[in-house]
């Protein structure tokens, strides 16, 4: 699934595919209804959620069961060693990838968000 942000804040499907729990793109992180509910229950001070619409104009389909996840904290290779990863926390990296604290990862795994992949640090960012 690949999306493009439209001027009105909705998202246009540009490459169809399955609808996973988390859709990431060059300027967005979208989470489905169940992940939105899970994150909302945690009342994370580091995150904001905003309902969005996903459109597929070629078929006229519209989905309203995703929210855009905005993280207040930005993670960079320069500050990764300085981040306090204790507790339930999350960060953006490059405004597209999502990094979570070990405690949040444990809760996501326990909640059976099985389509999410986890790796330590930047281990899967090497080319």
C-alpha cells in the first residue's frame, strides 16, 4: 500500500495493497482503527492522532478507519544515544519510520499486532 497526501489532509492510494496496522510513507504514519484505539488508551504525551480519509479515486472507494500518528519527538542517529527509552514512548525517524520504547514494543506484541515488525535501533536501516 502506497499513499500520497492530498492538500485537504486526506490520502490518495497510488499503489494498492493490503491494509496493515501501520502504513508509513515519506511524510506520514497512519494507524488503523485497532492500533488507534490501543494507542489512545495509553494516553501517550508524545503522540497525537488525527482521523484521516483514504481515497481510491479510480474505484470511488473511501476508507475512514485510519488515523495519522504524529510523534512530538524526532529521533536521529545523532540523538539516539541520548533518548530516554524508559516507559511507554515513541518517536518519528525521518518523519516516516516509527521507533518505540522496549516497554511499548512489549505491549504491542502482547496485544497481537502481528503485522508490525520490530528491530533494535537502526539495524534494518543499513543499505
